[in-house]
C-alpha cells in the first residue's frame, strides 16, 4: 500500500486541480494490485489532502487550500505543561518513544524486526471477520453492554485464569495497555514508587511516568524476578505495587521459576503490596514449550494479585479486548476508574470476542500459531548463530515473539539500530527497556512481525551488514 501511494503521489502533477484520477479498476489492472490496496492508497492520499474521494464518482486531485493564517504563539504551553503546583510530587512526563518504535510501520522495503504484533499472515483474519459478522447479527449487539463487560466473556476469562477466580471478579477492558493504566491509577497515588522488573516493557514505564509514579527497577534473570532483591526494594522504598510479567517476560523471555512464584506473593503480602500480573503473551506459547504454569492469580486467595490478560497479541492489534481480575475491595476501585475513563468496551467487539473464542477456528488458530512461532524462533536463532555469532543469546524462550541478544561491551545499541535501518531492517534498541542505567547493551529482535522464515534469514543478513558498518 505504501509503495502504491508513493507512485500515485509522484504522478499527481499530471492532473490539474479537480481533475479525476483513473478508476480503481484501472489502477488495479495497471499496477497489478488488489482493490483493497488501491482503496488504502487513495485513502492515504486523501488523508494527506492530496486527493478528494467522492463515493460513486471516484478520486480527484484536490484543489489547493487557501493560504493558512500565521500560527499563534504557543510558547506559553511549555510553562503550563511543566508547572506541577506541588514540590513533593514527581513531575509527569509523557515519552511514548519506547512504545511507538514497535507500533509505527517501517518504511517500504524495511523488514520489521521491531514489531510488537503478529504479521497479518499469522492473524486469524477470516475467523475474526466471521466472528464480527455473526456478532453484528446478535440481538442487542449494538446496545449498551454491562459496565463490567458481558457476563459470558467475563466467565470465559475467569475459566482461562483458573483457580478460585470467578466471573464476578473479572472486568472487561479495552486491551492490555488500558488495563495496566487502570491498575496503576487504582493502586498508586501520584508521586509513589512502583517496583518494576528490569528490564521491562517500555509502555508500562511510560504509563507509570505519565501518572507521576517513580519506577524502581528490580533485576530479572532467566528464572524471572529475583525475590531477594524484590524484598530489598519493598523495604527500601515503601512501595505498594510491583508490576511483573511472570510468563515469557518482555523483553527477556524469562519464566518465573516454580520456587519463586510463592515467594513473590509472600514478599508482596508481607509488604502490604499488590502484584500487577501482566499475562500478555500466554497465547503465544511455542509448540515445544510443554505445560505452562498457571497465572499467579490462580494461586492467590488473599487478593494480592491484580491480573491483566489480553486477546490482542494472539489476534490483531485492532482486536483490543482484555480482562482485569482481582479479589476484594480493590475490584470496585478498578471498576470505578475504568468506568470514568472509558465507560465500557464497545459491545460489538465483546460479542465478536465471544464468537471467536467459542468457535472451532480459535483452537485451530492457536495450534497453528504455536508451530509457526516455533519455526520462526528456530530460524532466527540459526541465522544469528551463522551470521552474527558476536551476539550472545543466553536464553532462548519457548514462548513470545522475540529474542533478547546481548551485544558485546562497548557497542552502542542506538548506533546499531540506526545502521540496521539504513541496511533495511528495523529493530528495537534495548535502552528504553531499563528504568535506570542498563547493565549492558541489548537489542530486541521480533520474529513474528515479518512474512516468514525467508524474511528472517534476509533480515539477519542485513543486520550483519549493519554490524560490519558500526564495528
């Protein structure tokens, strides 16, 4: 789509203002692309103000707009946005750079090793489309849903969590990021410390800082967070929240070891603190992983854990349906904040989620995805061993969608990232994953956002060229 839009953009000078462009059918035949690609390319040009589309009539070159009036003086906003009003609070900053690097589409021709979602070829597009079509025909599908979410969907998430979690303890949220934001707002006041794994997901660090919280790092090894350092951090900071990813942690891929699971809950309970369990990737297990541990929430009778689970990673970035689960009085606070922020998750999307997870296609999709992720992981590890043995891979996870190689000492991860982009492959530098100084240079390499194993091999060869450039 991006390549077609660029070609059409270059050809616009052939047309006078208001002149009609060739029909969509003509563009399909000329460029040998699908009608959807043509439609999206024209929509992109329309969004840029270069063309105007008229239903039933076609697309036309846009007439030039009248010259805009000079912009006003907005410099006053720098003071307004930085003024805090109280000296004892942590100034709020909103830095989305660590998130947008995995959300923004790379330029045409650049392989996406930085993606945070499945490539379209891995998404259950037909199953989602069928589910959405069936959902739209359900009686009352477009009515206002219960504020907590559809009862049947809450029940499904409760069964997925297991243990003593019931449907009454589940809230439906609009994706994992929104659920994490609700949890942090509910559990920690502005200015408070919040313990986080180190390294950890940059989007969570951005959420904390945007809310005026102080992320305090607790190191992670291949067996997950270290309980001794977690206990030290609670004592030193007085924190009342610890955010963790016990299963296939982002970015290390670590799984919290069986002996550490009860320790983490015991330490948090002794500190009078909550554990926010971000179980974001449970449905991206690889075919050779073996049985998975239950969510921490399934083994928590005392209400220590606030659980976040999501369907998004295993479906599509636009299928934003997730769950918040908690025991005790905190559930009402979570519910109140979610209602204030978003009212509710749109009912058609909840109905579509129910249709999807209740269909035979869902189980087939998860089986196919598990095998495909295994093949892609193996392809990337083989390619790295062959072309980039300088990169250390101390841990190869059996779930998730990426690897976390450590670079040799003295390597600048941001310089390598820039060189890789020039070589035609986008990757993610490791620095944004640390809330304090990183112990060494890392990069994160996604194997799920590209078209297949061929692109993985090609991308690693391009990365080798970038490595030779900077070393």
